[in-house]
């Protein structure tokens, strides 16, 4: 969601193997934690989008750091095992 708001179907298609039920649960949890915002736009058809709140956008840097760390150490683990 960093690039901008996403519709439910976009999110569902971008997360391999996630079920409708699990995605719905996670979106509700993230909304309750004020990490994302759900926006309902009147229709017809009604459009629902999800976007990061300022709190959610602040997670970008720590998550990028964690991803870099994981890539470095996971690569090192596989190299040392062989």
C-alpha cells in the first residue's frame, strides 16, 4: 500500500496463497491498530479502498531495514550450509 490506495481485489491478488477470510481478518486488525484506513466511496457501484495511515507509512523504513537484514543473513545461512 506504500504506492497508494488499493482495492480489496488488488490486495488479494498480490499476496500469494492468502484466503479471503484471512485477508479480511488482517485488514480489520490493521484498521483497528490505525495502520490502514478503509475508505468507502458511494456508488453505484460502491468502491472500498485501503490505504496506509501516517502511522502505517512510518513502518516503511523499519520494514525495509528488516528486509535487508533478512536478505543478508538468509543468504549467508544458505552459503554456510553448503
